[in-house]
């Protein structure tokens, strides 16, 4: 083992034995080689070396809870996908030994502010295209509008394809808005 502090021992459907380590990441016992292999933050991209618990999402995928958020580990590729606490999963600090996967596939994670439940396919990042629109231009601390004395904007900011600023412009700010807030 990579450390003496073990938070959980988990056996997956393939018979691999996984060890959630308190300070060194995730260990697996490789039976054929009769040795342990370590996966950690620095060498493998695990979200944190403080691993609380492990459960199996599928035969080639593990869900790992840590002090910094969740990781999904693709066992066959050795790749981690990390979900930090400030992202959607979870929105609160996770407790040790508070991971459970129900028979229907729903996952439950306990934390300092309650419990989170989700289905693993909800964790996938979906790329959604939003349109963004500029709504305010400020030059040298002054808001610029169509037709004002600066003559910088000849039409509404939303429709401008190009903005040419004079050499006297030392700072500018361009504010944007989106078609959706989520």
C-alpha cells in the first residue's frame, strides 16, 4: 500500500480490490502481479489525494469521493474526470464514508449540508451553445452610446461588427450578456 491510512476497501465486479487512501490517492491490488498500484493527483490527475470512498458505476468506471469533490475513473484508460465542489457535483463538502449506489443506479453522496442524489449519466457535461451580446462599452471610464460626442459607435453596440478606438483611449471595458443564465 502507498500509505497506512485507509478510509475504505472496495471490491469491484471484476474482483479488483480498491483502497481509498487518506493522503496518497487510490490504490488497487493487482492480483496477477501480487502488488499494489497507486493513482494520485500529481501522476494521474485524481482530483485530490484524500480519497473518502469508491463505488462502481460500471465494470470500467469508478466514482470516487474526495475532500475536493468527485472523480470518475475510467479503469481501462486510466483517465480521471474531475468534478470540483464549486461545480455542479457536489455543492457542499463531502463526508467520509458517505457514498452509496442503489440498485437502480442512483448515487447518494452525504455531506456537511445534507445529501445529494443523482444518476451518473447526469454528470456528463453537455455542450450547449448560447448567443452572447455586448451591451455596454466604457472607454476611459465613460459609457459610450450610439451617436454620442465620441462618435465611436455609429449604431447600437449589439449590431456593431468592429469598434475603432482613438489613440487617446487608454482603457476600455466591454460587457456581455447571454441568452441564458445557466
